[in-house]
C-alpha cells in the first residue's frame, strides 16, 4: 500500500489531522491524545512514511535563522 514518496501531508490526510499534529507525534510531543497518536503511528506504518532528512535539515536551518534574527544577530 505504501510508497517511497509518502509525505507528511499524506499521513495527515489519511488520519484526518493537521500536518502539525503529525509533526508533534514524530517529535514525541506529549500534547497529542493517545488515540490520535496511535492512529497516526498506524498510518505512518501503513504508508511506510519516513521523514525526509532534506526537509528536516531545511526546517532546522530556517529555525536557526529565525532564532538569530530574534537575538539581533
């Protein structure tokens, strides 16, 4: 059923949640209901979803820039 190109949007759509909620589950945040977390994890397995390291790197880079600009540097 899954493919190499499943995205966080695919997971969110299949679970009926936002991409932010999927992100919270992927980052082990505690602010997601147990039933929702379990549903998302099941779909992640079904879709064979794996976060893109390239995308994660871009987000980290963007976050570093935002933090630097907030510090004035």
